[in-house]
C-alpha cells in the first residue's frame, strides 16, 4: 500500500543493498528459506526456498522466483496459476541464512485458493479493512455504507468520527468489554474512512507512527502526549 515501491521493481532498501554473494549459502546446501509476507497487510503468505538463481531472477524481474525442491528447477511463482507475487523488498536475517520477502500478491498465494498457505496466520485486520475501504471509496458500489459516507462528504464523516469517539469513551467508563470493543471498532472504521476522504490511508498513518518510534528518543513512547498519573491532572 505504500506509494513507494508501487512499480513492482525490487526497489526496497533491503533489496538495493542485498549482496547475493554475501549471504550464507553453505549452511542450507545452496538454498535459503524465504518467508513471504504481504507488504500491505503484513500477513505471512508462504515459505519457499531460493537458490542463487532464484534470488537473482527475483531481483532482476521484480517477480518472486523460487527453487522448486520437488521439481529441482527454477520456478516463478504463479507461472501456471497466474497468481504471481510482485516483489516489494527483500531483507536477509541477522546471520544472512534466511530471507524475508515482502510482496504484493496478485491473487491468492496458496494453491488451495487461500490468501495464505498458513490458514490461521495473523495479519490483515486493520490493513485488510483499509484495503476494502480504499476499493469501495474508488468504486462506490451501490448499497455499501462506505459509498454512503463518501457521498455524504467529509463534514459528515468527521462528525461520525467524533460521535464514535465519544461513544467509545463513554463505553470505556460505563460499559462491558464487548461494548468497548464494538465502539472502538466503529471508531477505527470511521477513522480509516476519514483518512481516505482526505486522500490518505492506513499506510500513511503507520509511516507517521514508525517515524515517531524511530525518532531521536527511541526510549520514548510512540505517542506524542504524556498521560498524567491520576491526581496530577492539568486542572482542565
Ligand atoms: Zn499453499
């Protein structure tokens, strides 16, 4: 979802600095395990193995290739199914004997038609919701609540965010956990719609959070405002 890297080429920082010969090819008999992760939702999609040829073909083409151990040959993911993996970034692990490959999948990754080969792999969540909101925002399908909000305009969306925030706050002090979670989910949804209404998305929000976390004071909280302990309030 990040706008950098939309070209499909191997343009991530990890890829640019990846030196194929510097990797530890000996430990695995010429193969490195490659964990494949959705660059947008962060969900783990599959595990494959790359030899030097597969890694080089991946870097050269921007399409993820593996070494097929059963067929003992170079294999471009999706060469038959069409469900290819477009490369976002590749990053070696700490001792250079495994790879993390971030991709933008074209269709389901698993041959069983599932998004991930790991059926219950965590991930998605807010990012999946953000992706759906983005699609609805562009396509405006009839009957969709996101379409209704889009047509109502930003003032209405902003009002909904305010209402849901207040309902979440009230639930936090006066209702059970299920109610708090329900209101928080409503708030999260409307907040994402608000970002899309302003031409932004969750990835832009995450970039701000990452920047704060990586700031000069790494020990500080990613949140900008301190929370005063009870009894030391600002008097408001
Ligand atoms: Zn699978």
